[in-house]
C-alpha cells in the first residue's frame, strides 16, 4: 500500500519533490494549452473529418435545441473567466511561496485529467458523438468530485479555477449534452423531464453552499442557470423552463451572497451543538 501511495499521482502528500513539481509545471501548461486551443478553435471552426454531423461548439448548441440549450455569450464569458483563473493557478506552481506551490501541486493531477477530459469532450461533441461525450463528462465529474472532497480547504485562488468552476460546468454539461443525446429533445416528454431535472442545479448548488459554504460554486451555477434561462426565453417565451432557470439563478445567487458577505467581512456563520439545549445554534465569529 505504501508503494502504491508513493506512485499514485492522486495520493495526498505532505510534500512534493523538486522533480515532481517540475513535472506538474510541464504537464499543467501543456494540457491547459491543449484545452484552451481546442476550445477556441472549435468555437470558431467546424471539424472537417469524419462522417457524422460536424459543427462548431455553439452551432451544435443551436442545431439541437433542448431544455438545457445555453446562451453562447454567457457561457463563453464563463469559460474566458475560467481560463484566465486557471492561468493564475498555473502561476502559483512557479511561486516563491512554498505553501502556494504545495497547494497547487497537490491538485495538479486532477487538473491535468480535467484538461484531458475537456479536450476529449470537445473533440467528441463537435462531431456529434454525444453518447461518448457523455461518458467523458461522467468520468470528469467523478474526477472533479474526488478532487473537491479531498482538497476543499485550499485557498480560493486554487480552489475556484481547479475545482468549483470546472465542477459546476461539468454538472450542467451532463444535462446539456445528455439532452442532446436523447432522441427528439424538443418533444413534450423531453421538455417535461427538462422541467424536472433543471431543479437538480438548485439542489446541487445548495448542497455545496450549505455543507461547505462554497460561494464560488453557488455563483458559478447561478451564472450557468442564467445562460440556460436567457436561451430558453429567447427561443420560447411561453414556456416554464426559462422561468425555472431564472428562479434557480436568483435563489442560488441570494444564497451565495448570504454566505459570501459574512466570509468576506470576517463574520462567517458556523454551527455547533449546544451542550444545554441539544440544538444547533449559529455563532458569528468575531473578526
């Protein structure tokens, strides 16, 4: 078991050797560039190989309208911000602060896998291989979920670009791509299921907001819910989906602010069990 943990790149370590940090520097840069380039290229260009329907990323989004079709402008801004934040994360691998380097290296294996999974997803998605793309999303969802639960105490400048923002996207993308995967995504049955499953975004975000006080996850999901709401509104005004999406966006945003403001001002609410009453009572940490 000791040998396995020593060679397993996903194992927690108290420290990282200079060689392993160097390897993380090289692989994170290469895989991040791969993820960035393929995303930008297929946003602008359609693939020319293969025999299936081949479209640009957002052309696929518009070609198969579904209950989870997103607004390309909002979703693209989300990804631009994510890539910028990820560039900042990579910079911490080159920091003179040993703690920052250790934290960045500790999540490096998951970040590298996320980049490779994203590359594979885009390559499959633009070629209309939605079933295989869904498999890739599931694998990356497991990868990022494992990262989140094993490394959720690192600073926000590492946690946000490596864990919360990619995980929020992957969760929503499972619905987005999954809706394209099923036959007749615009049918009444598909729309009804869409009306039901969209509430999973609220439940999923609420879990992280309540359990981890993670306002970055709440804000990320509220932005993606807005992307769905805008697209659904512009496509079909008389419908429930855009109303549900905006309600979810608003509820997540309000919950996010309720958690973020106390955290930013140093008065974060914590819960502890009262020894006298046996109840859970909120306590405000004094700054």
